[in-house]
């Protein structure tokens, strides 16, 4: 199998410089050791004649390379280019991260995307050199490797947490792909593997690209924390998740994820959604290269590493957007807390679409029209007409949102900005960016100059108001 076409000289220069900007964008495979590494690997730079470059870890593994134990490819941030493109392969990769292929197989993944399994396979091979099944397998293996290295989770629980159907399958796949068993890997991990004991509670490291605006992200989430669902301040964020709770705490170079879940099979989804919530995979250098050269330059310089906080759940974010129409952030928090309390979902969770449809929302301070909008929105998600967690083309999802009575351009674009992870979404009709632009003397036609990062431009304007 030949590696996906990449510019060899550019990749090799990045590896020689250990350039963190390229971390997660490609992997370096060394033919003499049969190991693949991140661009930032501290090992001695291999000779150019002995390396190959791959766009995805699965491509390297399919070619017979094993992950490096020093730089640990399982800790790489994701490639933000897929969100920028928003195409079928990008959406499929997001769904694979979310566990869709583990739950329903590649056939179910293709069905979620409304294409045939054959077409999906052809797209993946064309982009990555391997099919979606290989990508899903690599995702499982890398998560398992992280769990074996960083936690004391029993090997049996690691197998199911990573998405394997059985311990036998887990052992066989790891030995075939990596050349060692889970127990052998754990034996070489050192004392760290014993730091966290127990099957239900553990800590993982979520690595991020630097610079990262920790204070801005956590302040944003804290100001919007829903009573009864979330507890947050400038230094931590905690919330209920299916079967348990999570707490996110910023650390030097990474975010610590403390998670307690009844069913460890939910772990992969929790990790993926936490990464999106905190926008850990964004490329701040690429964003500032564009925005910093425009009229937003002073704001970009003042807030290096600014992020667009995402959503733990697409439906939850859509409800937040509808409830928050034309009222203050504090007022929206109050109403959302009442909805959570009234719905009384098991485990203190935010209500699902079906649960919200069965909940009486009168007497909470919502107008009848707002209630009708929420019910219509919930019905469309429950019936599969709308997908806000990655399965639907962003433009189609926005069009479907605009078809809901009570959802206009601002609400739809806000949902696209945070739930659909569209980096170029612009909050049409939002007064705050418009007023801030006027105060700074920025003409309205400059909005077009901020493509393809208009979502980040909006956050700069919001945060500076």
C-alpha cells in the first residue's frame, strides 16, 4: 500500500523541526524500525530515505507500522481540516470518533450518512488509503493503548471501553497490529498504570494545540452552566453524562478528564464530545494567520489561542439557542435550569428529544410560541429528520433548522457555529458583533475577509464587548 500523497519536503522539514503546528495532521513512518510517530516525536530525526508520511494513523497501521511508545500517537490532537471541509469523510470521521461504527458497524455508519457502504469505502480509500473499518479499528486500538498506559482499568474493561466486542478480539487485534498483548503493554507502562484504580472512575489526558485560551473557554462555559446539569467556574467544568459524570480541569499542556461512568462502553463517545466541547483540535496558528492580518488584528493579538466552545450534545445546544433568543445569558440559564428540573431525566441529564416531547413546559416562563418551537425541534430530531451530531451535511442541517417555525437565521447559525462545528458560521443578525464592529470602525464587508474562520471572528468580537 502506498502512502497518501503528501508533500514530502514540507513534512520532513516539520519533522526535523518538531513543529507542533503539524501534530495530528500527518504521521511519520520509519521503515527501519516499522514505527510511526507524531511530527513532534523527541526521538532522533530519521534519515529522509527511511521515512514515509501518512495522513491518518490508520493508514500507517494498515501499512504495517506500530505506534511509537515515546511520542504516543494516541495523544495527537485531531486534524481540524475535516471540520473545515465538512464533507462526507469529515463527517464520517466525527461519527467514528463518537462510536457510531462500534455500535452499528460500517453499514450503520453509511446509513447515518445516507450513502451506500460501498460509496463510503470508496471515499475513505480515496482520501486516506484505507476504509472506514480500518479507521474505526485504529481508533479503538489507540484509545485502548491510552487506557492501558494511563489508568488502572482492568484489561476486560479496557476492551469494552475501547469498543471491542470481546476480550479475545481485543487481544488478537492488538497482537496482530502492535506485536504485543494488552498485558505486555501494561507491564511496560510503569507505575502510572496503577495510579487510578477501579472500573468506573478514571482520569485521562486530553491534549490540545497551543496556544489555548483556557480562561476564555472555561469562563464562557461557566457563564452558561445550566443549574442541575453543570457546575463550572474559571478553573473547572463538570456535568452529568449518560451513566455518570465528568470533570474537566486545565493542566499544563493538556486538559485532565476525570470521568465516572456505569458503562465503560460510553467512554469513547465521552472523550470525543469533550474534545469538541473544548475545541481542542482547532489550529490557532492557521486561524490567527488569517484573522490577524485583517481589521481584527488587535483583538487576535490580545486573545491568542481563542476557541469556539462546542456542544456536548447537538440537541441540547439547539434548545439552548432557542431558549436564549432575545434574552440575556443569565435569563437563558434560569429557564434552561427549569426545563432540566421539570423534565427530571434519569441521572440529572439534559432531556432527550423524546423526553422533552413528553414534558409539560408550561408555567416555566417560556412563551407558547417558544414551547411550540422546542416541541417541533424535538419531534424532528426524534423522527430522524434532523441530525445535529455530525450525520447531516451542515448546509442541509441549517436549511432544515430554518424550516422549524421560530428558528431564524441567528438561531440556525449559532447552532451551526457550536453544534455543527462549522468554523465559518457567522451569527447573522447578532447585535453584539455588529455594535462591536461599529465601535472599532470595521466596515461590514470585512466579514467576508474573515473566511473560513468567521466563527472565531465572532468569538473575538463577543469576548471583547
